[in-house]
């Protein structure tokens, strides 16, 4: 451990109190990838300090020729080290050095100390989506250490994916923003959980492992390919033209022989009927609805009509069902429910 230097403390006296730079970094950005102002501060400092000898930035700083003293000074010590106009850079630990910053605040508030210039310098920033890295790390640990999560399979989790999707739809329909944010997180968890399981592979089934990065890379490639009007030379000025691009590129990718391919038959009946009608209409196929006796054929006709009118029959039925629920509760004398 090196003590902080104060050789020049008496050179200029209180007239030159110096400068303290608290350098913060994000653990979500690869070590060594620092901003140019950060490198300037590090190279121009009279002394660089870090309380954590295992800080991930230290090997990269030293490789770049920056001398770092592993020490944890108190607030007064740090102020004294800056005397004479010196600049001391403190590479903050993950906690952000609260003990040091609190001590400096107390000294500044006392009015008895000629304080150095204080600067907080973010050396690396979280990019949009950076917290997704935290989710991946948390999921990795849970998968290893949690007795329940470590035993889950794709098949065992399938029902939760369906439940979370319905809860998300309910939050959207009720207009509850807080609930929407929470349910989006639950749906995202399903994606990360399944990806973590898939990363382990299934040697007994001959299944190739894949990771969340493979999942993200696949959807990125798909989005770029299906948006030639954004990433390519084609143009689209209306939603209809965008949908045309999407369907055309999707057909080229899948090389399907029928517009019905890829439609999951296990989805709710009204949604299934509307999807079939939408595929046929989009493809320009004039297919007469099958005729038969019973409620099923009547519902098929209603779903097809709803799709033609731009109405989601499932959502419309849920809205009507909620109104029916409220009417029942009113007849019972029960209090009304939200949503």
C-alpha cells in the first residue's frame, strides 16, 4: 500500500487548494473503455488513487502507463494531498465512495477548510439497454443457486409464458402503466430464463446450445431484413406498404407453400379464426367461409367480419365480458371492480 503524497503541500499554501476528481465507471461497460476526458484526467493527475486493489479498471490503467496507488484516504488526508495546486484522481469503487464523499461534504460545510475544486467525472456511461446485462447476470446466478430454478425446463416453464402474456394484455387493456411495466418485466424474464436453459444444451437430445446473445442476434437480423424501407433502398410511406414489405420478406425467409403455415392452432379460437381470415385477405384469396350448423360457425363468421373491420375479436369480447361482469356485480349489489 502506498501512502498518498503530500510533498508539495506547502509549496503554494491555502491559495492553491488543488483539485479532486472522483472518477466513476460502469461495470456494464468493458474495463478500459473510458471517455477521452477521463483519460485526460488520469494522465494529467499528480496522483491516482483507488481503494479497491481488485478494481477491474486497474490492469488497463497500468497497462496504459497510469500509476495507481492502492489506498483509501480519509477526507482530510485527500484535501491535504491536493494542497499546492495538485490534482488527485480517485477511481471510485462500485459503491461510489460514500464514506469519502460524505467526509468531504462535512469539511466543506464546516467553513473552516479551504476546499479543493471537486469534480465528479463519469468515465463510462450505461448505454440504453445496459440493465439487461444485470438481468442476464442475475439469471445466471439464480439458475445455478436456486433449488427451484435450477431444475426448470422449457416444457415446465411453457405455461408461465402463456400466463405472463395474458397478464401483459390485461395491463394494456386496463391502461395501468405501473402494471404494464411490471408485466413487461415478467415477459422479459421468460425470454431470459428460456435462453439460459438453452445455453446448457441437451446432449441427450442432440440439441445445440444457444444463448441470449444468439436470440437477440437472430431478432436483430430479422428486423433489419424485414425493414428494407428503413435499412435498405426500398421505400414505404404507409402502414400498408410496411406490412407488404414484412409479409413479402417473411414469405421469402420461410418459403411456405400455404399462407396458413406458421399459424399456431393452439391459440384461442376467436384469435385463430381472425388470423386465418387476415392471412387469406392479405394474400388476396377470396375463400368462402364454410357453412355449418352450430355456434362455432357463427363465431367464425363474426371473427372474420371483425378482422375485416380492423377489430381484434378477442379484445372486443374481453371488453364486452368485463361489461357483463360489472352488470352481474351491480345486480348483486357488489362494489364495482377496476378494469
